[in-house]
C-alpha cells in the first residue's frame, strides 16, 4: 500500500471518528438537556398547586375578610408590591416550564404538556384577582386623597372628613370620572360614591364662595359691587365651608370688604343727617312765614295808662285782658279805679292836660286802645 492510499484511509477514519464522537456527544447532550427540562417541568407540576394556593392566600390578605368586598385596614403600597412579586414569581415559573416542554422528547412531551398548559388558567386567575385588588386600592386611595384624613378604612366611613385646602375642582372631577359608579350595587362601591358625594358638596360650597368673593375683591382691591347685601351673602357662603383653613383664606379680602361697606354706611348716615337738617330748616322757615301771615292776637292786659287824674304823674296799673284769635276780648282785672300808683315824679307839679284818645283808633299797626285808655299790643 502506497503512502498516498494510506493517507486517504487515515483521513477517512478520522472523519468517521469525529462524526461518531459528534453524534454521541449530541445524543448525550440531548439526553442531558431532556433530563434537565424534565426535572424543571416535573418540579413545577408537583408544586404548582401548593404555590398557587400560597399566592392566592397572599392576594386574599389584601381584603378585610373572606367576602373580599372591603380592603384590609393595613393594606398599603408596600404590601401590594409584595403580593405582586409573588404573582410574578409564579408566572415566571410557569413560563419556564412552558419553555422546557420544547426540550422534551415526544414521549415526555405527551406526558407533561397537558399538565403544564393547565396551569395557565391558574396564572390568569391570580392575575385577575390581583388586578381587582389593585384597582380597589387605587380607587380608595384616590378618594381618601380628597380629604385631610381617610374617608374609608376597612368597612368604616368617616363622614366628618374635610376636603384638603389644596383641592381643585378639576382634580375632583377627574377622580369622580374614574371612580363613580352609577346605580352601584355592592357596598364597597356605594361607600366610594358616598365619599365622592361628601367631597362634591364641600368643594361646591368653596366654589360658590370664591365666585362671589372674586367679584367683590379682585387684585387686592374691593370692587364697586361690594355693598351690605353682597357682604352678607358672601359671609353666609364662606360660613358654609367646613374646612377652617379654607375659610381663613378669605379673611384678608373679607376684612377689606367689611371696611369698605362700613365706610359706605357712615357716608350714607351723614348724608341722611344733612338732608334731614336741611329739611328741618326749610320747615322752620315755612312756619315763620306762616306765622307772619296768620296773626295770633294776644292782648296783654298789663297796660300803661296814658292818664289817671288821681295818680298824679304816676303809673296806673290795670289788670290783664286776653283776646282770642277770633278777636273777642276777654277782660281780666281791668282798671277798677283803685289808685295803686305813687308819685315818683321829680319835675313840675303841674298836671298836664291829657288828650283823650279815640278808643277805637289804634296808635299804630300793633296797638289798640281799650275803652279805659289802656294800650293793647297785638302780637303777630
């Protein structure tokens, strides 16, 4: 055998050897992989029910009781994240088992495929239960967030809660749109609706007060619309706001409005007083004019006699005569002829010759001489 032929034979033998080694290596590797996949699948199938129950119980701890209506009092985001992690782990094991089915031989595949795929329903059920829990938690958190303190804890409602001072109408509308259920049937959803109704009533009172307040006080200035009526109305609306922090936010403007209205009232009072004074003056003037037009005859009987022969140069004191407005004279104690005068003259003792006045002729426009010579003064 020549060297060339020998070389060819050796090369062929080497190639066959390598092929055999590769075939056996592949089969060994395949058998090993099949064994590993089978182990993974067997382990999952054997423990899947126990793992499912554990995760499902963990989901149930998020609820107050077995009815699974209200959430547990201690449920928070951390606990919720822990439940979700358990579900994720269970789902990952299921996906791993499902992937390893591809590595099984036909006989093993027929044995395990149905068992692995049956777990899919359990995974979906866990995900559905958790999503329901997660949704309730998000809704309750959103509604409790409208208030300074939680409205709903477990199955207990705190109907005396106050909305936060920073709550805006737009924020409330968004929460209500996402969580309000019309014609709610289960107690949990009814409770959420109750919380939304409470918040809506309080924010409505704030909105009404702000609308009127902004009409009366704008840019730190009291507007012309401010008066006693509008002040009383805005104070009433502010008084309906339950949160004292929100009520206090109106203090600055309310004080300014009150000061302006008080100043208006003072000015109005002064104007009314001045008007009344002017009216009284006009009435007094009219009365004076009327008095000058309508005479009131009042004749005083204490008259000075022009002459009494027996009194010398003295004074004759008569009585008092009164005349009413009809011109009738009511004589009082007129001259009785008794001389009560005394001579106090210091001049000549000659007695002047008196002139006898006409009793019916007045000396001037305001005098009238009586029958006994007395002068009566007419007061007009």
